[in-house]
C-alpha cells in the first residue's frame, strides 16, 4: 500500500528533528558540565552582556516592583567577595586576636585579687531589675552570636565535619533563633540604657582612670571611680550603640527592600557583619573581667552584692556617694546602718 504524501512529510520531519537533537546533544551536555577556569569571563569588560549594555545596568518596568528594573548590579561582585573572603578574615582576626590578647594578659597579670582581702560584708551594687536587664541581654546575645557564627563560618568549617544534612538542620534552627531572639536582645539594651545612662556619662575622673590603665598593671593601685569606671563606660556605650546598629542593620536584612534597595541591603549586611565582630571582641573582654580576670567581680551580677573591700578598691567614688567609708583599714564596722535596706549601696550582713 503506497504511503500518503502527508505521512512521508511527517516521517521526514521527525527524522530531521532526531538528527538535530543528536548533533546538538554533545554541545548542550558540554555546557552543562562546564566548570569555571582561569580563562572564564570574570571582569565585566569580558562579558558580552556588559559590552552590549555599555554601562547601562538599569532598565524600565511597568510593574509596581521597581527594583526588578535592575538588570545587572556590578557591586554584587564586591559584596560576594567580602561575604566569602574578607569578612571572614576581618572578623576572625578581631575575635581571635582578642582571645589571644586576653590569654597573654592572664599569663602576665594573673587574677586581679582583692588586695585587702574580703571584708566579710557586702554592699548592694545592682538591684533585681538591673540584673534582669543584664542577663536578658547577655543570654540573647550568646545565642545570637553562636547562630551568627554558624551562618557566617558554617559552610567552610562545619560541613566538612558534620555533613550537609546536619548543617542544614543546624543552620535552619540557627536562623530562626537569630531572628526571634533579636527582640529580647533589643529590649535588654533599651532597659540598660534607661537604667544606667546617668552613671555612664563621661567625666574628668575617667581620664585619670585611663592614664593609670585602670590599675590593671599594678597591685592595689586602683584609681578612684564612680559607680562605673571609664572601662565599663566604654563597654556600655559600645554595647548600646553597637547593639542598636546591629538591630537596625539586622532588621533591614530580616525585612528586605522596605527601606532600601539591593545596594542598601549589601551595606546593611557589611555593617552587621563588621559590627558584630567588634561587639563580640569587646564582649570577650567583658566576660574575662567578670569571671576569671577579677576576684569578686562576678558577684555584682551574680547576686547583686559585692564585697565591701572590693567596692572600696574599685569604686571608691561610688561608695562616697553612699556615705560609706572607703578606707579598707576601717573594716566593716565603719559603715552606717541607718540607710534604706532596699536602696543600692546598702551594706548587708
């Protein structure tokens, strides 16, 4: 039975398509398997798209989302390089350098002791609301710092150790905790700002404290300071201002494109990254002094009470405002007992 012309045409067409696919398949497969080499286009002058645009990277769209008019954003290359290389180096040097410096200082100076010994009586230094604000901020920051480190350094450091699946779970929960715990962190910072700002205003005595190095390099020669010394004031303002900068830049990343475009998002990310590195380095020093670095310092935030001689040696100016003798030779008996037992500075039995 002779074949119809239409049938012959369909067979020829199908054969032509098959031949075309066989010829194109190797080239398509080669492109899929293509890897980046030193000869691959890397500079914008080498990419044909950039050459055709001749520097014009902004187009026009009729839809409400105007940011989609950006065809190419060359600054993204610089941001990616910072994200994957320079940011990790800078933050690693800042945090690692601080830890090494503290270790060296501990080996040189050792634990800063109460020279006169413990008096056996304490002075109320922080009220419960003060300690609540401190520990709310501190506990939130610890989780934020750990989750942030996972997101920043996890791919090169953790994936080789725990694998992709475990890292995915860890990073996912880290991202959720990082986002939600930012709110109590900001609340704690605002509480500390309200509670302690009046005692953290710089004054002339702070210059003397700085010139003498806070008394950290000698034994027993601590310059007189008020409720907070110059070092504590610097930590306070670093945490408050740095924490608020982290909050603003972080919320811009959490809620993208509400206030800025792609360029602003990249700047926010860089600010968030570098600010966090500085903040963590400062916090390392704060934790060191409050734990192994100084005898009696942890008690201030542990239970709110500090030893009387510790307060005399480190915050004599503050004790004077409380009407308490600052001479360690007077002993605990030279302390007025008529004060309101609920007011800060009241000596306790």
